């Protein structure tokens, strides 16, 4: 009979080693307890920490080495006497990259085993580094001393080298993880419902580097019951201490009710004199929030149930990204906006711009700027009805502006005012409905999309969920995409959406 650990490593349940003698098991062998799983594969858990150290050292060094290599590769464009300033720029970039990568969690455990997440964090840190180096050069008035071709080549080649290196190392780590090389041998003390849920959680979580050895319990056999989760029941507390002394267990997780304070203290006291890591499993209520992180409030661990998204350094990065993108977009957008304004005035009477109330960050209301695309007498400010296909309210020029999303360009004003971002969930009018019901009445989590600033374009829009939201299904799908964006935000994700937005404008769907 076989079973699997959470990393997919198969174990042969038939080839268990015999139990130690009665003395080793504290006299409990007569209870018919099972043998602990013997995990024969090679293991080196320390190597997991060493790989993190290797990443922290090699990635900044790679960025520095790339700066030097590109200097020599462009030697005919760079004076020999300018060598030291390029070295200083490379060193500054490498140091800043190391700090940003650490701050945004580029070396976190879950990131180390995911190519997608690792690449996103690496490119985010590199983007921040590029912006920092260029900003320093601008304010120190030394940017003219550097070759722009060198700067572009440095970050392009450096980014490729970082992504290739991280991808290769991540693939290697994923392979070794499947082999169990990084795994710790873990025993669970307690076979109650708490222990069962813990074992099931560990076995179903592929991110964990854990091999479960088995269960231990010090209660009477009639109270213990059958061994849960296809794992053997290996003995009592004395048997557990014996196996720890034999070096067969690296970590013990105590899965007992937190209300059993005296029992917990006795078990911890017996294990504390052995060289083993001891951890306390969450109480039963905590399994409902198993994905939530634990943080320290002083010295007291508390569970974070919900976190405000895009905070701290991420919020600064988001603001900086908006300003950079705004500076890049405006030179191209202004001539288009001028032509759009002239076309609107020639096509119909009324104002060029149109302002309408929207709900933004933290449900605060603001007035969104748009080019007027409807007839003046048909404009709506309350009880707004979304535009539909062949809507008679829309002017000839307005139809073109809406189809190409040019009518949204005045919202760059809202970005300048800090009410919107370039990328984010599209803002809805408070009075809009789907199937004669307000949006917030249809989905309980609808307000979650207001945890970040709304944007000119968003993940839902580039995935085809734009235009009229006339059914509840369309609202749910749009909300799903908005919440996915909020939970998975990164600079690279925003840039990807921007690229997809260009295609969405060239080949529009559901835009009218």
C-alpha cells in the first residue's frame, strides 16, 4: 500500500522497519501500533537555506558583472577614462537591487519554487533599480556622462540574465524538492480531529518541504481510534522522545486543543530537552483561515485575516509606475485628445468633456473625466444606464471614441490628481445595475475591488470583460478578474496588461 507526501514523493508502506523493542517504545508495543515510515531518500534540508544565500549573493553580482561586460562590449562608444563611473553605477545598481529584492520578498520560500512568481519579483526589483539609477543620475546632473545605449543594454541583458539564472535554479530546486532532498522528517503528536486536519493539509500542500513520519499519542488505545490520514500510529510520548534521540525526527508538531494547557506544557517539557524543533499546530478554528499569514504583535503571534493590498513599498512602486507611464503616454495622448476635442465640437453641440460620479479607492466617490460621446440632452448623472449596442444616445464621433477607448483618455487628469491609476479595476457608477440589481447586491465581495485605486485599463478589460454589464454572470466574471489582479499585483503584471491593452484597442470586443 502506498501513500504520498505533499511533494509527491511515494512511500512503500510494505517495507517499514520493525519497531524498536518494548523499552524503546515505552512499553506500548503490545498495543499493536504501526511502524514509523522509513524515509530512505537523500536529504539535505540545510541546502534549501544555502540556495537562498546563493541567490542573494549571485543576483546582485550578476547585475554588476553585466554592467562591466556591457561597458567592454561597447568599448568603441565609451572612453577609457570613463571606466570608473560605469563601475560605480553598476555597484550602486547592484546594492539597490539587493535591498529591493529583499524588501519585496524575491527570496521567500514560496517564490523560490515558482518560476512565474520569481520572475515577477526579479523584474519588479530590476525595474525599481533602473528607475532609481536614472533618477540619481538626473538629480546629480551626471546622466549626460553615461551612454544611453550602455544603460539600455545593461538592464536588458541584466534582466535576461537574472530571469534565466533564476529560472534554471528554480527548475533544479523543483526537481530536488520532488526527490525529497529538502524535506524535514516531521511527527504529529495528537490523533484527534486537529491532528487529522493538519495531516491532510500537509499532504495536500505541494509547497511544503515535509515528510510525515507518523502520529504519536499518549492517550489510552480505546480513545486513540484508528490511525488517520493513512499514516502509522507510532507510539506514545516516550516512543517519540526515543525516535528523536535516534535522530529519526527533525520536527514535532503538537496538534492538541489549545485549551489543554497543562497537557501541552507536559509534552513540551518532555520534548524541550531533546534536539528537535517543536511547533504548535493551529487550533481547529484556524483551519478555516489556513491561507492567512501569522505575524508577531510584539512577542504575541496573531493571524492576519485580511490585508490591505498594495501597501508599503508596493504602494510607492505603484505611484512611481503611474508617474513614469503618465510621462510616457502624455506626449502621444495630447495630440490625439486635441483632435478628438475638435471632432466632438464639429459633430454635435455641447461640451467637449463630460464628468460623472464614480466609486474609487475605499468607496470614496470622485468625478471621472471623459470625452462626451453622447448627445448633450441624453447625458445622465444619476440612475445611470450603461451604454448598449446601437445605443441611440451615442453620437457618430462618440461611437468611434468609445470603440477605440479614446473617450477614456481625459482620465489621465484623474491619474494626475491621484484618484486613479493607469492600471486597475475600471470604476463603476454607484447607480449602475446588472439584471435590475445593484452590483453590490449581487456579490458580497464586490466592495473588495475598491481596495485599490481604479484604473484606465484593467485585467478584466484586456480579457474581454468590458462594455455593458447587463447580466449577473458578466458582473461575477469581471469581479473575479478584478480580485485576481488585486491579489497578484506586480509591476510586471501591470506592464503585461498595458501591452495587452494595445491589442484590446486594435481589436476591440464588447466596446460600444
